[in-house]
C-alpha cells in the first residue's frame, strides 16, 4: 500500500518521536524554525516508500501529522 503524510509544521514541537518510529526513515529534521521556535520535521519520500502505516501520526503527541493512503 502506498501513502503519504502531511505535517503541520506549526504544531510540531521537535520531540522527534515520529523520526524514530518511521521504519522507512522518511521523516527528517528540518533547518527551519516554526513560529513557536521549534525546528519542525519534514517528510521526504523521493522513492515513494511511505506505506501509510500511520505509526508516525499515532505517536505524535501534538497531532501534527495526517496520513493519506492511495
Ligand atoms: S505513515 Fe508510516 S511509512 Fe509513512 S511516514 Fe509515517 S511512519 Fe513512515
Ligand atoms: S512527533 Fe509530532 S511533534 Fe514530535 S517531531 Fe514529529 S511531528 Fe513534531
């Protein structure tokens, strides 16, 4: 199954849990600060490896990640 995610960078608080949980390594720390002063994460999936497993969204304490499948 293929999927993709969208991250609300303004909700992100830089906890990095989503980076640890993504077995495909598709979430990375960005060099950009959000308005609250956190380095938010970003989704990078050049080879379309995201399975839509939802682990990243489930573990995010800020509900900053939406997962889409298809
Ligand atoms: S849905 Fe799964 S594969 Fe896709 S970015 Fe999140 S943890 Fe990684
Ligand atoms: S789990 Fe949520 S709050 Fe933590 S780094 Fe990922 S997107 Fe940001």
